[in-house]
C-alpha cells in the first residue's frame, strides 16, 4: 500500500539522476524540473477535479499530460491512436468527460461542450505548475476488436504499486523503449517503469518504419525494451536489429511460444529474455524468466507479491491489487467474479509441471463442428526452423463446413524450390503434434502478416 501522502506520478520524478529524459523522433524533454514546470499553458488549475480526455497525435505530449494531470484531474481517459473517431462520442459520455487535452487543432472539438486545452512542451510553457492533491482515476480502453471498447478504471496504486516496490535499484540507469503505444496498458507499464524507476524513455513515432525506429533505439542507447511476440517476430524477420544490443527484452500481450523465445535468445545472447502476463483488466500477473514458454504450475493457488491465480474451466483468473477497479459506464458489466477474480478469457492447459496458453476463449474457430484455438496450431507451425510467423484461420468448405488454412511467412532468402519440402515438413510436424481436425488442409506462403495497432496478430477478416 502507498503512504497516504503519495498521490501522483509527479512525486517520483525528482531532480536526479541528471540526464533523464523522454524523447521521440523530434523532441527531447528533460525530466529534471518537470515536477515544477507545466506544459498546459498554465491551465492545469482549471482542470482540477475535472474528467479529462488525453487525445494527442503523438505519444510525448500524452506522456507530459499524464505527468501533469495525475493528482490534479478527477480522472484521465487515455485515447489510443487507432480509436475509430465515430466511437469517441459514446465513450466520452460514458466516461463523463468534460475536458479535452490535445496537440491537434482546437477547432476540431466542440468547445461549447468541452473545455479544450492545447498542450505544448515545458520549454515553451514556463508557467509555474499547479499541484493538486487527489487520487486521479486512470481510464484505459480495451482493444474493442468485437465492438465498442470497454472503459477500464485503474488507480495509480494499482498501475504502479509493483514498480514502486521494486524501486530504481533493479534497473539502474536504464533507457527504456517499447513497441507498444503508451496509451495502451502494456506501453503504459513501460512508461511508468521509466519515470518511477529513475530511467529515460525513447518513444516511437506514428508512421515510423521498423528500421527507422530500431536505428533510433540503437543510437539512443536503449537498454530495456518490450513488445508483443508479433512485434518481435517482425523484428526477427526484418534484419534491422544488427548492432542493437539491449540487455533486457520482454514479451507480453500474446502467447510467447518457444520459437520466438529461442529466436530472441539467438539474436540477443547477452540479454535477459522473459515474458510477462498482463492485461488491461487483470493488470500484471507474473513474469517468466527461465527461457521457456508457459509458466510453472506452482504459481497457481499461491498468493505471490499480492497476486493470486486460479484456473476455472480452463480459463486463467487473477485476483490482486493490480487489477482494474471496474468497468466504467451506465450499463458496464461486473469486472470480477463473486470471489473478486478477473476472468481473463485466456485458456490454459496443464502439461506436466507447467501450464501452457492455448488461446483466447473468444478466438476459437469452428472446424467441422469442433472447436479449435488458432494459436495452438500457430505454435506448432512456428517450431519449424524456416518459419518466422504464421496465422491459422478457418475457411468455409462445402464438404466439412470449414477447414484450417495456415498463412505462413518464411525466413528471408528461403529458396523457392524448397517450399514444397517445407510444406511437407510442416504438415508432418502438425500431424505429429495435433489432432487431425487441427491439421491445416491448406498452407499458403505469404510475404507478410499484418499486426494491429495494439501489436497483436491481425485476425479479423482473415
């Protein structure tokens, strides 16, 4: 638990160590002095107790707004860059938003309904910073892949408690980066780690290519970096990582199979490589640092560092102080079950002394009346040495109703005349590891597979 006098992110900035900064492709903002300077044109006092949407085109202004408004605003709703504009009005009403902070043209918003405030850089806005004393609610959006995103309410204590408990000593002088956007849960965790843990952070830029971003990571001396397995597969395929040598690599957000873990271990032999389980609703559950997919069965049923887990009907459930407090909205569903556990919807299977993730409950495809997790098929396919990325999907069939189709990206430079042999090897591997109805009936070799703005393998409309 936090001391009662601690309310806000700003309390962890501090003047030391010197040289700490947040930077993107255009600007570098020193964290030294941010606790006393503002970037909201002296209008932070006006936002005391208000419900604020942070809607910026770039991550750096969003980061500055979070620092300045935590402890001042009643609540902050973080708007991810990929949110469809027609969904925003409903979400603003559900979250009772009355103020918008933006780096976009102010005339794009209804100034009759909202207080609209432009955000700049601290060097441009030297007004003394207003400091509030209330516990701000942090509102985040779920991915909303199957409809309107849900609004999830977190406390700063829940978001940052584990990070504060670690302190700066665990990652001294770290320079952080992430393939996530910091307005998503995974990216926000890295942003908080950088700011609270005494480090710096290098932010990605919209429209920046992977090669350009990695070049900046290398030039910026990034030591600690995270992303989804799909992010990392893209990097492994790109050839852009030459000369980049982080010492801390983490995966989260999707199933980290053995193939991607082994690929990263080969690419970054000096790095600590691990994968973490976290979600917008459940918070941070655990991390695994032994280089193996899945997680030890001993984690189930124990209360470790305030986190307790159980498995019900194959679904992982989590109860802890790190979970979100509630969904927000008039007709919002309950976030937890009768015992206070969040049902993650992530399905696991016990194999020996280890649980393995097999897929999302809501992502099951139907093959001839039988339920199949596409991730299970992909994990098997990805074991082949020539495979860099794969996606399993259902396709309608006039005979069985549907069949499994596998879209596969092969390693760069794989000879065309080897493809048929590789196809046969993949099929043999699938037949050895999977039930017959899960074995792909069609294998397609493709140049690329899309990844969503949240860093996950794109499945809708596949």
